[in-house]
C-alpha cells in the first residue's frame, strides 16, 4: 500500500517549478523525446483559435517543446476546423482516422484515435474550451515526464490547496468528482483518491502507456485511464500539477447527471473485471430525467452506452504504423548523433 502523504509530497507539483522552458527543451532534446498536443473538439470555434495561437507562438516558435499541434474533431457544425487550420494546427475529422472501423462519436474516441494519428512519444491532451489558456497547461504536464523517467501519466488540477501569505486556496474537484468519483475511489480504490482532479481534461501520457489500455468512447475515459494505469503500474506512475486556475463554461446539473451515468457504467465494469465485486446483472443504459412543460413533469430518456475501444496495440493498422514510427525514430537518432560527431570534429 502506497504511503499517500509521501506520494503527495513527491508527486505533486506547481507549474512554476518548471518555469525554465529553455532548460526543459534542452532536456527533451537530449533524450530525443517528441511531444504531440491533441485538442479534441466539438463546436469550439470561439476558443480554439486563441489556444492554438498561444501554444504555437510560445511552445513551438519560441521554445520548441511541441513537435505537433493537432485538432481532432467529432464533426463540428460550426467553424472549429477552419479556425484551427487558419492558425496553423493540423486538423482531422475523427471519423476519417482508421476509416475501416465503424465510426463512433465521443471525446474518448478522439483521444484514442490521436494515438494512431499523432507521432509523439508523449501525447498531451488539452480541452478546447479554456478561456484563460496559457503555456503552463502544456509545460506543467509534460515536464514531470521529461525530468522523471519513472512517471508515466500526469494529471492537471486547478484551484487546489497551496499556502500563500494571504491564506489557503479552497480545495476540491468539480461537482461530479466530489459527489461521485472521489467517494467511489475512497470506497474501492483508495489510493486513487490522492488524485486531486481525476476528471480533469488536461493530462500528458507516454505513448507506451496509452497504446496498451482500452478507451471508453464517452464520459468514462478519464476514470478508466486512472484505474487501468494504476492496476498495471501502481501509484508511482502518476504525478499531478497545479495549474492555478482554469476558466471554462460550466455545465448544467442535468448534463452532469448524464456524465455521472456514463462514468458509473465504466467504474462498475472495471470493479467486476478486477474481481473487486462479483458478477453484476445486466445494467440498464437509459437514464431518465425530468423537465417541466406546461406545468407538467415530462420524462426525458437518454440512451447512454459506454462502449470501449480496445488497446491501440490490438489494431493491426497501428501495429504497422508503429513499426514505421520506430524506424523513423532510429533514423532521426542516427542523424542527430552524426551531426553531433561532426560538430565535435569541427571543434
């Protein structure tokens, strides 16, 4: 059993610890690591442009931490893709990646397909609706992976306890975290209760980890990631970084109910798979909510099925692409080594 206080002290960071981007890039290049940014989108034309401008100007042009910036879209009916492309991001429709597979719609689907489409040894995922976007949303998550080889998965958190001269910031995650996920983790997987914001949409992960775990296509993807990575690697694989504050649109309670319904499906299926609980009866997939119309309560039913994609390593098309990536990586390493040898000879 992990000593959680010790883990929190050793594996929890503040983004200001990684202010020296020049040094971070130097270490990244020394290790020959490539980093890809994936922004999953659905109708985010109002915020996507600013995100790309900030990341490209600061983390590609000024400090070359990112090797690619990609938007993977679920089928927006606004100008998300046009705006993203105009500011220099690579843009992809999720349905056109791995087209031989039946297309599915959901954020988890986009995250999963990013493993196939992007090239980085590290993939960092950032939500597209952040109004106070800043380079720290990337470098604060990538840095622990670069500086600590044993760390494999870094989560973001915001507005968490940090002692300041003027007091202590309030702690706690979002509503679904504090009402559903944290109680469930505390009951069944208590080590994971040390993750301050388990449902945050910002995290950086090594490709070697992402490609070996399944992906729910919907609301359960973040929860399943934590459970699966914990089962394979334990708490030592995780780190988390305080990004101070995240400003975004808040969802209505009814929407959070639908999110909770999907997360609960994923969580219970994981508990059964791990034999923490016995076999479950068939679970319903319809969530019933109510609204008032003409002074009468009406039932609104939502079909929510947390389908899952298999580990990307199980996809034949990816197996071939992975070999190509490995070959190109070896060529790049040889080219870099040759250049260093020439430079040394010139000196």
